[in-house]
């Protein structure tokens, strides 16, 4: 199943617009956006652009033209978020056994193409004499997200409730956001997702991230459709060991579905931390260190259970 024609042509046009400056630099006074017999007079004012190859190029402002036919925001409420909320996740590394139930549930509910996991579980070890452990990794939903700053088409955005989302209707697949993310939690949809007809036919929503589209970027979204209903993200509900806690830090409360804690007390008492805090991204995902682990580290679990089991 291929992409819709209008999506394909729009993405190709925008991608071409981003690199047009490279050709314009040596094309004299002709502009590819104008008829053959039309001429554009250089203004002398140069504008710096980032090409899809990651190179800084300079283009005369006179050759730039607004990108037409950008889609309207599909749902304003989806981009604004839930008023009066600030969501966060806490991952207890002492409880993770690498069962990957979180990953399996995420893949199933978001209809993610095999191998495009939004949740990854890494084997970690701080030093030779320290015990190894498993670390689930999701999008960090940063308060200062570098991915949002580099997106040229406002496809990646941060809501007032702290959730960072991708609008696939706007995404042109430039992958600037993937390059900017220091956590490497984004994936690129190289192939058309295999969807059932009823799923493929439903209206796209950036809160469900369904249906995914070829040529766009995907990532963990904190399941905002579930959160809006007052339910927990799928990864939280699916984990049998209570590894994931989710909640509203403005209410100072997080839960894994069976246990509820004050967020501030949990982070303080368990020495919670965030990854790469020195970068200033201010992640909304916190980790509790793997001390007094509930399970021994078993490398063979991954091979036995398989991905998504």
C-alpha cells in the first residue's frame, strides 16, 4: 500500500524547497519556482539554510518562496494538550527483567512495523566490577526538546502538558529531529506499515500516532489518547513487574497501576536521576538506580523470549 498522492507530492515539494538553495547558488537570476521566461532580481540579502544533507548553504532571499498547501492542524486540542497537567515517567531499573512486555504492547497498540521499536531495552554495566542491568529507553519528552527546535515544518511539537509529539501529516522525513535527539529514541519509517484495512482507513491522529506513514519519523508518545481518558500508557499497564510509573508531577503523584507514590518522595528517597542532565534538555523520564534488584541479570532472557514476546 503506497502513500496518498497528496502526501507524497507535498513531502517531495518541501524536501526540494529545502535544498533548492544549493542549485540557486549557481543558476544566475533564474528561479525554479518561476516560469521559464521570468527573472528574479537578487536582493543581495543572503539567508542561511540547512540542507537535507546537513550542510549550511546561503541563498539570496529573493529566490525563497513560501511552501504552499501545508496541511491545517488536524486537531487543535491534540497539539495544545491537557490543561493543568505535566506528565512524567519513572522507570525503576531494579525491577526490569527484560521481558519486553512493554515493547510488545507498544508495538501492538501503535501498529509499529517490526524492527521499528519505540521502546528499546539495553543491557547496561557501569564498570567491570558492577552488576549489569537492563535499561528500558523511551522518548524523554524533554522540557527543552532539541528535536522541536530543528524541525523546519512544525511537525514535532511540545504540548503544554509536557508531551512531545510528531504530526505525521506535516512530517517531510528530513530527519533533522533524529540528528538533534541526544537519546537516539526516534525511528524512521523506511517501509509502508502493514495495517489492517480498518486501521489504514481511519483518520490520522497525532495522539494515537496511527496510522504510521512511510517516509516519516516515529517515537514513543506517552500514549496521550489513553492519558486523556484517564488511563495509563500501554507500556505501564503491560509490565508485569511494575517497572514503569506514570503520573502528573503537578499533583506529585505517579503510579504503575498497583502502587502509587508521591513523585517527589520517590525521586528523593530512591536517588532518581535523568539521563544526560548536563545537556540541559530537562527530560520528563526519570530513572531509579538498579540497587537491590528484584531479579538477577540473565543475558539469555532476550534470546529465549525473543523481541516482542
